[in-house]
């Protein structure tokens, strides 16, 4: 753990600079520090509150990780955008404290991150407008109130607590001083759309394999329909299915596969690449037959074409075309007038999956553009008359060369190195980060703030004697293992399996760990301040009540 939360009072003046205070620093610059979070403030009144609430007399100034311990400036009075003079320096309030497990670690109170929010006493960050020296005893002078008069406690509740006011979210976005991270979170909350409940069914449902079609020598499409001849509910373009398969293991294997079919086709199509040592992909290619029955969870949403009127950029590589292909299907069916760029990278024409289908779809679009990259040396151009075939790969100069608008919404899917490089190119070109959407083939990248990196380890079952509880399946990682009551949470079990995890508060506040729950039921301890959406689970504070399948 690399952290700057251990702080003690100092005597005399210290120079406060744009990024921190001389002699101090932040350990995790992704979650703390930087220009918008240079100085953390906590109040002496909150110390009195916690000494009483926790029954402790050892809460000395600095133990909450703050830079300034202040008299006054309560969280329910100070507003985002307020400006203050303290000593020689001037400051602006930018956001509440980030809910972080480290303050709980410092106090020896694991639930502290949750308590700070529940008691409306988070503390807040300051941006340094004018550098200068500050020392204990300096007077604090209010220079101006922030617009909208959104208090620190109000902003904190708006992000972390339920029953938020949409109008207040929109007002918060009008505060120039609000930090970019919180602005992004508020924008996502304001724009969040409700899941389409009519497309979902609980748990797994049995579907029938209607037919299997070889797309290339390594990719096959599997068509699934209902067992009672009724049309399957429409899926959103970009959604995926989770399949539970009996491949010969002691426990069924669960895998997630992107839908490549038109959203309203009435049947589902998944397209799978056979990997050289892939047990599941090998089974789907050689063990599955038309007429076989498969347990399937309902379509889920992680990477979905959004409504809009601006340009659309669809970029894929290899089998990454699978979830992206449903998007031109949707656009062509709706006769959408948006400009659309379809860009795909493959080794050569023989390994170019959906080549004819994608070309036909782009041709149906009112403003469609197609560009194909072949990476194999000397790869032929493919179909006679093609003018969109290029050799090599996309580079930093490709977006400008292809005339891609900087206000486009981009959807990227492919190997991790491909999507990471392309996302970097698009950001440098000028696309806003919130307009770039990516889909991962397998486990999502870990988010473990402050933890020093270690060598990656392939996911595995946990060491030691097997548990005696219900089975827990991590679908993206291909691990099924019995639950052990010795684990505090599903997150701890995932960590014991070396599965990449995403978390921050570890107490059910921040929702960083939110994970789609494919099937099963869980119980919470501690209870989250805001329950996750239906079909999702917070792994940091949950345990299985029954056999569960997580999209992790």
C-alpha cells in the first residue's frame, strides 16, 4: 500500500503550492491530489462528533488525512465554488472528500468511508488559486460564494446516496469549480437511462441451437431461438449473453459472448473464435450441434449504441467486430441519418469476419464510410472494386486522414493493446473521453487505488481447502469455486482467485465494485448506502445466499 494518509500536526508556516503543501504529498494521485485536490480540509467540530460517536479519545488532528484542520467551515454550509483566503494563499472549494478505504485503515474503523457519507461529514478539497504561506492560527476569510450554493454535504449526498434530485444534478453541472471527476459522475447520473426490463428474464433460460454457420476458418456463428417457437426479446446493439455449458468439468462453465445479430431479429446470434487451447471455444465449435439446448442468461448492457444525432465511429479488430456489428444493423434498420464510420482491422481477407455483411450494411447507411486494414504482408485487397482497403494498422494520424469528426461517439472493441492504443490516438486527436466507449474481451482492468502493482497472475481457484458453501462463478475469468464463510465478501474471494477487481471504498459507498449479477442472490454486510441497480451486485460488501454467477 502506498498512501499519504498518515499525517501529524506541524509547527510554523508552510508554503502551499498549486499541487500540495511543502513537506507533504499524496500517495495515490489517481484518487487524490492534483490541481483540483491539492488541499484536504476537515473540521474540528467533526472530530468532536466522531469522538462521541465512536467512543474514542485518541482521534488526534491529522488522523482523517486532512491538510488543514479548521474551526468552522462545516460541510453543510461550505459550497462548491466558495473562495477563501487563508494566510497568504487563496483557495476554491472543488469537491467533497473521495470515499476511500484508507481513512478507515488509518483509524482502524473499516466502515469509516461509509460513515463519513452517512453522517454527512466528508470534508472537502481545495484548489490553490494563489500560492502562499499558511500556518496554524491564520484567519479564514470568505471571499465569495459559489454559484448554485450546493453545499459539500449536499454534493456528497447527490453522488453517494439514493433518491437524488435530477434538477439538482443539472444545477451541479453548472458550477465551474466542480472537479472534472465529479462532473463526469454527475453527468453520467443525469444521463443514465433505465434498463429495458422487458428484455430481461431472471437467471438462466433454456434456448435451442437453431444452426451453426462457419464465418471463417476460425470463427463460427451460433444461432439460438426459443424452445416454444416464440420470438426472443429484442436486444440492444452491443449487448452480450452469458451461456452456462456442461463441457465435461465437475461444474458447468459460464462464458459471456457478444451478440452479433440484428437487435430485432427474433433470434440471437453469437459469433465465437476458436482459440488454440480454449476449452469452451473448442466445445462450441466441435461439441455443439443444432437442436442442442443451452442455458442462457438474458442480454445485458455494458457497451451499447446510444441515441443521438452526432457522428458515430465503429472500430474493431479481429473477433472484436462481434458486438460492434449489431450497431450498423440497428442504424441501417432505423434509416438513421447520422454519419457513420466503420473501420475494421484483420490479418487478411480470409480472416476478415463479417466482411460481406458489414460492407452491405454500410452501403445501406445514408452517410456510411468504410475502411478496412489488413496487417499481413502482401495481403490482397479482397473484393474487386474495393476502395477502402489499406495495409498496416491505424496510427495517430489515421483519424485526421480518414476525416473523422472530433465530436463523434466512438465504439471500440478488440484486443487490449489495440483498444488502448486507439483510445489514446482518439483522445490526442480531440475526441472527448466520455465519447469513447470500449468493450473488453475478458476481465475488466483492475481498479485498486493505492495498491502497488505486482506481476499479473492467471486467475485460479483459491488456495487451501475448498469451501462448503454455494458455488460462485466468475464468468469472464472462467473460475467456479465453492464459497467459504471465512471470506468477508465476494470481493475477497475474487482477490483470493487473483481475478482483476475494481474497488475503492470497500464498504458499499462508491459503487466502483458494481458487477452484473447473472444469476443467484446475495446478502449485504454492511448494507450499502444506495443499493445497486437490479441485476447488479456490490462485491465489496456482499456474500452469496445461493449459487451465484458474476460477470467478473
